[in-house]
C-alpha cells in the first residue's frame, strides 16, 4: 500500500506540472477523507466526476479525470498483483524482474467497478503499447476519451505512460462501436520504437485509415505521426503481420476491397471476399498480393472484367464454353451499360443471379462448379419488376 500511495501521489504531481492536475473531491458525500489517491473510494470519486463532467459538456476535464482513474486503476492492480506474488514467494530467494504491468483484463475490471467502460487494443510486437478507449457506459456517444498507454520503464511497469492520441492518429471511436482495426509496434535501430495503427468502419465506403508513428529513445519520449493515409477499400477485418522486423509490418485486410465501377456496391448487394496484403514502400501503401474467395459472384465479376477489358477470348477461363461469350456479346455486355445492380436477395454464393441493367431490364446469369472453380454457364436477358 505504501508503494501504491507513492505512485498515485507521483501521478498527481505529474498532472499538476502540466497544468491539468486532478485531485480527489473534497467535502460532501464524495469526500475521500482518510483515503489515499488510488484507493477504491478515490477511484470511484474520479470516475463519478468524469461522468458528471461529460454530462455537463466539459469533455476536457472529463478526459483528464478518466485518464487519472486509468492511472490509479493501473497502480492499484499492479499493487494487488505484487502483493499476491509476495505472498506466494515468501519462502523463495528474491529475484529481479522487469514487470510489464497489469493485464488489460485487470484494468478493465477495475474501471468497470467504478462505473467506467474501457476497451483496450494491445499492439502486436514490442515494445508494449495499448490503445485505450475509456467512456461512460450510460452517457452520450461523446462521453469518451482515447489514448495510448504503455508501462513506464522508470517504474518497472508499476505505472503507465499516457499519451493522448496525437493529430493524425486513427481514433477507434471515430469509426463507431463496431470499428475494426489493429495496432503494431516494432523496435528501431536507434533504440526507439515504431507504431502502426489502422481503423475503419466495417464495410464502409469511407475507407481504411492507416497511420505510422515513431518514438525516440528515452523514458519521456512520445510518439510522432510520420504518415497518415486513407486507403479506398472496404474492410471486415484488419491485421498487421510481421511486426518486429525493424520496418513497418505488412497490412492484411479481409473484405470487399476497393469499389468496382461495373457493379452497384449497395450494402445488401453481393460482395467479393478479398484477402489483400499491403506493404509500405516509398511513403505509400502498395498492394502486394490479393486472393479472392471462389464464389459464383466472384466468377461472374472476373468474367465481365475479362470481357470488357481485353479480347473476348480472355473471358474463356471463366466460361463453360465459347457460346457463353457469344451470348454476353449479343447483349452488349462487353460495352458496358453502367453499373449492374443485383436483384434484392441475391447472395454471392447463389448459382443463379440476376442484375438490373436499367428500368425493368435485367440479365440472368447461371453458373456451375467445374473442377473446384465456378464458371458462367448461361447469360440471358430477363426482367425484374419491383412492386
């Protein structure tokens, strides 16, 4: 407990030096008399004041209080873990360890007990960095603060370093409660660290925001954004792979990818399921590899692209016979009539699909699986009447 008192007092002094000191409330039923900063009553008081500040519209004060509660919860959880370890190792010889601090689950539980909600994304690779979103679970959508945190090496992981998201850093909160993203870190040759962050709204036309940052060597160093890009792709999952190689990791995105001008990309329309790998080269993210899940819809998309972008025979790998190409050309599909819109209820896995070409005019496409791959068997005109 003495160590906890010291750490929490240190947090208060540090906040005071920066002009945003947060003290426990004084007077009234919220008075923390006789309680150290960081004991349960004090943490509950900070959380209560944060919620009240959010409710009154003072987001700056609320964010400061919520971050102070996070620091207190970290120290409290670390103190509890240290006490438990001391109790189980009392008969062993002392050892020197570099503690990485409490787990995200311990911190989330500690903040939940005082009325705050917390979501934590752990970075792949090393050094450890967390992207933390603390919010009022019953407050408005704006009742939240987001920041990066990592164990302070000066305190052996018993205290965190907190950095508010710098300008240009993708914020998870910006992309809604269902946001998809990932975080990765890697060591730099000069002793510093690199960081990659990516977030998007799933299946959104808003794209995938990706940023890179660097942190110089030193206990007090913070991250500086060096690149921010919005990739025009739709993502269902996002993952950084290969972190720790000394350079930015590979960005792996699963989803529909970029918009296809030949097809209407409505939310309920069928989509391709792409797995794309992007590498960071010459200050930009470049598509290095793409794999598309084999579905009837994917086969028709490939057929139509081959028909429109090259010679007719280029579409043969996606057709069961040359006669199918003749059918398509007889309807002028190689010329293009604007984006095709799938009939309501059409799925990417349907072997028979219909697409509107204008008004009630439409085409019906039938596909079959030949030797483990889908090919177009028949293309014919039809009509779709939507009542």
